[in-house]
């Protein structure tokens, strides 16, 4: 598809416009989107008639392997969609007066360059002059008694307003001042536990799981298998009940700390997020697949049971169990009511200096909810801080904790700390 250019502008002007967008606040910190925009601009201007495919972008821009399959991996489509939104954001703010519009049409990866339309200025309309009466004819005037009545009415209205204002002022002065209601801020263990995420300049990102499935609810669904389902359409717009309630609990907790959170689903997560933000992951690596791309927990890891009656079930494996501790932790069997689950609460260093990643995940959606609620309560956080070696009165140290979650009728009713490891 050839590049569309609806005005006479040289490549230098067009590349300058691309450079302005890349340096803008809208794309600040998004290295992957900047690389994508530069690549699309070069291909569109230097090779306007050459087709531009997802496979080419994936391998040449993002270094994907030669066996990259666009049908099973939506990375490029997601990144292009994010770039479209960023371009719209740029032209609605910093680029509102730019003479060149850069767009990515739906269904294509070739850029279009258009001149911003100039809105015509409204022409002043001639106001007809009021027709004057012919000479020699006297203009009728308002009778004198009407003018006197109108003047008296105006004086009475002003006097009434002055009296009313005086009454209101006296009433306001006599009433006690009412202080604006304020929300008490959380202190103590909860503030200490979340300090790495609540003290930064930017709000932390909460990355919640939305697992990849194949099939549809009407015909049956199962988890996507990259080895067996490479040609199958993937559905990634489902999220567990526990994750939804977990985000609500986190939002409430951060509100008491005087901060906000930003929320993003796992399929939209990029490695740029790791470089530039503190992150809170909600959900296990079996569903929050973005956890597979970053360093995670090392002491308590999620694994599928390889054999036996629980084969295929998700478990938490303790890599270095202490005396009296189990090596594997499982939720209630799937053929019985869910009454128990296990969760991991882990704080690991982020990629940037002073940045952190918090992992809150159970083997089921209700275990994940229990883990989040555990770290949003003063009493349970206080017990956890007491067990983290070296955390004392200083800043919290990276750690990994295992939590048991009791469940009744799909609701976490009790959480208790099983064991803690310092990293």
C-alpha cells in the first residue's frame, strides 16, 4: 500500500514531524512505540509500494525469532493499536497546531501524512441599519408617568436585594465554620509495607491477568497451548472474579495512602513498563502471561503437576523447604468444593534504580484475591513485616511469602502466613 501524502512536503519535513512526535510527552518513556513509529515512517517514505507485514515488523523491529506466527501472537497488532492512541493523544494536546497529521489507517501499517485542514474564518455579516423615521415626523416618546414608575420599581428592587444580602451575610457570620471532611491516611504497617510503591513520583501500574483461551463459551474453552494451537484464534478478554475484587481492594488501600493506581491488563503489558514504573502483578503466571517475560519469584514458583492423580493442576513448589514444610502446595481438588488455596506474595527488585515489582498470585482466582486482601490489611501486613528478615525499622527488603487461603462459597474468608523467605 503506497504512502498517502495529500500535500507537497519533502521527506525532511515529514521526518521532522516524526521526530517531534517521538520527543513529545505522549511518547515519553515508550521506547518500543518510538522504534515502531520510526520504522513505519522509513518504510512508508522509502518503500511506499512494498507491502508491510506483521512478520516483517516483528522480526526487524522487535527481534522476534524466525518462527514468529502473527496468527497466534498479537504483539504487533496490539503495539500498532497503542501507537494509534498515542498519535491521537499527541494531536489533541502538544500537536494541536502542527501542520502535518500522521496517521496509521486501520488494516494497514503504512503511515499517511496529511496537511491539517484550515478552518475558514467566519465572515462578518452586515447588520442592517435601523430605519430612521422620515424627516418632519416626530418620534413617539415614552410618557413621563411611565418613566417615573419604572424608576421607582428599580429603586425598590435594589433595596430588596441589599436587605436580602445583609440577612444572608449575618446568618453566615453567626454560624460556626464547618471543616471540609478529610479522609484519614493510613499509617503504621500498611504505609511501611507499600512505601516503595506509594512514595514515587508516578502511580504504580497494576497488571492484572487475562488468560489466553481458545474456543468460545458456547462451544467450550481451554487454555491456549502455543505448541499445539499456533493457528487458532486466541481470546484474551476474560478475567477471574478474584482479580476484579483484588483490584478494588488495592484501589481502596492506595486511597488510604493518598495515592492512586493505574490499571492495565496483562496482554497489553510491554517491557517498557518494567523499565519506567513500579509494577504490581495480580494473578499467577499461568494466566498473567506477562510474568513469564520478567524475573519473578525464585523460592516459591508455579508449576503444573507432571503426573499422578493431580496431573495438570497448578501448584506452588517450594525450592528450599525448611524442616516440617511441604515441598508442594495445591488447592482443593477440582472435583470437590474449593475450600483451600495457596498464594505467593513476593517483592522483587525492578529493572530501574529504586523500582520494585510486587507479585500477588494464587493457584486459583480466589487464592489471588486472598493474597491481595492479605496485603491490604493492617494486622496481616504487620505479621508479615515481623517475619521478613532485616526489615525492622528500615525500608522493606525484597522477600517471598507463602499464604494459605481458606475459601467458603467462592469467598476468601481467612488468610494465614505459612512461611517467608528473604531474597
